[in-house]
C-alpha cells in the first residue's frame, strides 16, 4: 500500500518512507487558513509557508523585506487550517545567517508560536553552524540550494544556477553536507535537471525540486503562480493549472454590475 494513502499525519519520517518507496512528494506554498484548509483536504503532502509571501502576499519585489513576525502570523494561520500535511516555515532573511544563536532563537519562536513541524533555510556550508544549532534543539530543518532568492543581490539575476561544472560541484558538496548535518530534506531551485537527478540519487533524504526537472523525489510550486493569480511571473518550469486572476476579476466585475443595476440582492437574498 502506498505510504501517503496510509498516513493520517505527514511527518518528516513519512517523507523518507515515500522516497524509499519511490512515491513522489507533492508540496505547495500557502500563507493563510482558508487556502491551507483546501490544500490539506486535497491531501497535499507538504505545505510550505514560504518567504515568497513577501512577493505574493505583501507585494514586495524580493523575499528580503518579510519579517519573522510576518512569517509567524502567516504560519500560525496555515497551521490552524491543517490536519494532515507537514507544515514547514521559511526562516526569513536576516534571522539565521548572522549567528547560530539567533538562528535557534528564530526557529524556536516559529515552532512555539505557530505549531509548525519544521523550518527551511537557504544555503549550504555558510549556514552549517546555524543548522547544527537548530537541529540540536530537536527542530527539523530543510535545506534550500540552487537559486536562493534571499541572495538575489549577490547573484544579480534569477537565472538558472549551477550550469557550470564548478558551481555544480559545490552544490553537490553542499547537498551532501546538509544531509550529513541532519537536514530531513532539501529543496533544489532552478538548476539543470541532470544535476538535480544526481543529487536526488546521491542523497538518502528527500529532494524536492522547483524548476529542477522531473527526477527529484517531489515537486514544489508557489500556489499563486500555479493557480494563475500572479500573471507577470512566467518561468519555463511553471505550469499554470488555472487562470484564477481572470476568474476572480470576472466574478468581481459581475458583482459590481449586479450592485449597480440592483440585480443583487434579489428578493430571496434578504430578510
Ligand atoms: O518561498 C518559497 O515559496 C520557496 C519555494 C519557492 C521553494 O522557498
């Protein structure tokens, strides 16, 4: 029997079993209670409260401005809507890179104030000490390599990462290190499919891809992108499953028209 069908609650161990069993892991972002409920009832395996909230919820150009308090607000709302999925929360920019004590303090706040099950952070060797410290408190950590949006000002663009041999070698080294440190999984963002496949077969822990081809152990997308709420973001890897922007706009225009023409409310819609 498939692992995902038999579990009432997805844990990091379940993700491991899914990988061992060759079952792909489905992960999406969510930032609020109502949407998290829908995702959970649809039986998504993992919900990521991503710092992409900075873009799609708050309207910033990058993920840098979102604060720990903002992330805690979003994550606590998501957790209240979830019964089954594993909820992972991004540590926002500036809350874990500087020193490992701060990384632990930020992670403890997330775990205590949201009820989420794990944190995610970006980087490899350079954040190893922070990862060790967070793990020492029993907090599960997911890594994130490849395109790491919190470093956008260092890289300058959102192009595909690790195309060159040297960067690919370093990424593989970092992935091995994350596993050795004790991370329960890794996200690989926007890297060549072959490299992502190599990392996925090398590591025992689950590897989740976004723009990393079809051979990773699972996939993640930003919900607002895959539902077509965002319109301007169209990378090659993005499959839009809906055009919610048009649907919502159409519904709102119909409502406005109904109000203006007094078609709403009708006799049955009043007391
Ligand atoms: O913040 C986010 O949504 C992410 C995903 C793109 C993996 O980190």
